C-alpha cells in the first residue's frame, strides 16, 4: 500500500513560534509512520524554511532542530503539482505532497495566509480555509458574527493603534465610560499573547500600548465572572463537539505564562458545570463554527457564569497540540485518542478537496 505523503509545517514568523514547536513535537510523534511518509518542514523565526533531517522530534521545543546537519532548504511551491521543493548541492528535487498539516499558531499560520498558499497549490490542508481562518483570527470579525447569531459575549470596544498614538487621552476617556476591570488584547493573536487585565487608567494605557505592539487592532472587553470552559469541534459538513473541559488558571487569568511556563493551572474534564450548561456550550460552539465556515477542527472558548449561562469568548481554528493543550485531551475524553484524531483530520482535509 502506498503511503500518503504528509507535510507537517511548524515554527513560523509569529509570537507563538515556541508554542508551535511544542505542538509539532506532539503531532509528529503521534503520526503513524506505517501510514504516512512524513515531511517535517520547519520555518525559523526569520522565515527560512527547512526540511528537518531527523526523526528526533524532542529537539523541536528547544529550537535545536535548526542545527541539524541533515536539514535541507525547502519550500512548498504555489504551482500545482510541484509539492515540496527541496534544495541540494546539485539543484532542486520535488516531493509530491498529499496533505499539509499546518501546526502553526498566530500570524502567517492560522490567519489565512498559509491556507491561501495551499489553495493556490491545490494541496489538501488540515483545518479551515482562507476566509474562515481570517475571520476567526481577527476577534473583532468573530464578535460581529457572534452578535449576528445573537450569542451572548462580553461587551467590547475596538481601539486602533493609530488613534491610540494620535489621541491617547481621548481613547482613555471613551473607554472609561465602561467600568473596570477590563481585559485588553490584540485582535489577532492567540495563546494569550499581549493580553492584560486592567483596573485603572494607568494600567489601561500600558495594556493598550502592549497590545498595539502585536496588532493594529486592539479589543477592550468587560470582565466576565465565570468558569473558563473550552470545547473542541471536529468535522466538515456535520461537525460534532467534544465533551467540555474547564481551566482553573490558579492566577489572575489564564495568560501566556500560566499556560506554558508556570504550573498553577489545573484542568477538569468534564467541566464542573451542569449537563444543561454543557449542552448549551456544545450547541453554541457548533453554531459559531458553522457560521464562520470552519472545517476540520477548532477549539471554542466560553465563560460559564454562576447561573449557568454560557458567554462566548473566542474560537481558535488551529488549537494547540502541546502536552498540556485542551483540544486533544477533550477528544481523548470523548473516545478519540490523538492518533485517531490526527487520522481523522487528515481524512477531512482530503475529503474537502474531492
């Protein structure tokens, strides 16, 4: 039986580069080499693409993979039928690619850019297409969709980096018409990069400047009291939601350090919410997924208030696959271990191209 050639993309030019490396270690370690010919292609922080020349995937999180002597410059061609172009001392050779698994987080990975390249190349790609990826990455666009659906979410305001630079006092005056505490976040990052919780004017200004350093659009949201609940969605035309999981940050909020550096956070699967609330969360997650036109996979995040009411937070079309990431854990708890989950995602990508 011929093996399907699967190109796993990781790294990337993004503030979430390190998270991508951790996710890729997990994905590459759980793809079945009996089923797939695996082409691990890493993208450095500077944007250099390389075919990783080893199967020691433990070298990825530290960045040591970049020094592997067997690495070869390589890039996916936008020309249909060429696949992966690999550079050698004697020129280039091509590796046909049957499917791409983009284990990329943040800008240039899950915002539609890489998905556009795969569309041009005609290569099946795990996850959503250009439009859904872009809309989900830009939280302001996602919120407009949720508003149209009538789904409860935190009250929010948009600030642009240009207006903050030109009229900072006026921006602060406008934002302070709503009460503290508030959350400030870049519109287009994940992994809680650039997110702050603020309780006064001076903190607000500093948080806006931090968020604007990552994205020209900044969201300022009301703080919602409730449990942080996440649910995975899997599928194309008939997506299904996983069991619900809950994150207890053990800190002020679930920021980047809490996710990936400290060990204060704990998870609960299933989430400690009522069956009714869990069913509402699952239903709303699928509604948002479908409205955006998502494919393959997404993780959808909510707050569940003390009275059991779900409040939509955000959707992530390429959720993490690190050792602590919720998405694979949620589906494992739903009866789908990670090896079978990856097989299913590849199958969905190929089916969408038929």
